């Protein structure tokens, strides 16, 4: 049995000197999940196979771009598969991987093989210009009254015309151009974090979306920078942070999120 937290959830226990967009999004999804993860620091006891696959794909892509950045030839298919499985095994060492209804290790292996092949053949694997950073962590004080905003950027490239920030996503289905635009707030914050890397040069934003389907696709979808949306995002983050610092932690039950939440045990034990 998992014991309930002994610390009152009304206590403002914020000691972080930075915060990420994903952490803010976690609070918006469920304040109690934020508390368990970022305040109490509880370990995630399990992770879905879908999330583990996405993380392993990121590991393979990171290795691919790092090899190109240091002047080596692009890795071959088998090398990237090895990196994928290293990433998968690393995740399995920290949390139990729970397979979906139609998934098992064999189906994951087949999907990984197809994704690696699609990635290597895609335009994304052959970026235009020079790779200047892979999995770069940037932080600065962007929003008054908040800690530094921390961003981890998957890929930054530079050409004569612009600097491009690419965020890699894995998805069950293909994204539309409209979906990419609707999801662009995080990329726009990344643009503010990275602006000093190429002073005076325009910044382009894009998602690279890899579908986890029988026939995977790898597509790059541009995101248009919008200053009004950036300011709105900052206001929302300020309000969320104020709620966090005031100790407003409570569950937000959802039939979509709760079944896959790694903190179901602590949540069930929470006295309310």
C-alpha cells in the first residue's frame, strides 16, 4: 500500500529556480500530478509503451544529428536501431513499461524498424544548413515574477537565411498544418530562449512529426511566430505559477489521463 503524502498540500513548497513549459502543462492537466512529480519528486512506477517508444525514437534521432554535427557520416539503419534499444532499455530500468492493448515487444520492434527506415529516408534526416545544437538546454528569465524558463530544444540548424528550431514529436496519426499551428506556444517560447544564438537572423519554427503507424511518415510542419500568442502564453504561465506558489494542488479526474497516470497509487491514497 502506498502511503499518502504527509506534507499538507496547502503549504507553498516551491523551491525550484526554473520551470519548463511541460511542467506548467502538467499542472494545467492535473495539479495533483504536478505536486507528486515536481514537489514530492515521486518516481514514476510505470510508463506506457507509447511514451517509451517516443523517447527511444528521440534517442536515435539525437544520435543521428550529433554524428552529422561532428562531421561523421549519417549512421546506418542497424546503428540507429541499436541506439533505439539502448534508449528503450534505459527507460525500462527506471519504470515498468506497460504495453497497450495491441502492443507487445515484437510489435514495438517492428514499429521501431519501420520508423528508423522512414526517418533515414526523410528530409528531416538531411537538414539544410549547419547543425549548431542538438538537445540544447536553454534558460533565462522571460516572465516577470517567475523563475527562469527552461527549454530543451531537439534541433537547431542555421543557414544563410535563418536559424531553424525543430521540435520532434511522435504521434499516432499525422498532424495537420492547423494542428501544428495550434500547438505552437512552446516553440514560440523556444524562439525567445534561442534568439541570442544567431543575433539579427530570422528564426524559423517547425515541428517534425513521426507517426507510429504501419507505414510511418516523417513530416516537417512550420509554425508561424505570433507575438500576441506569446504574450498570452506568458500571462497564462504567470497565473499557473501563482496558483502553484499558493499551494493549490488537487486532482483533476479524466477518463483520458487517469488510466495512464503513473501516480494513481498516491492519488488514491491522498486524503483530500
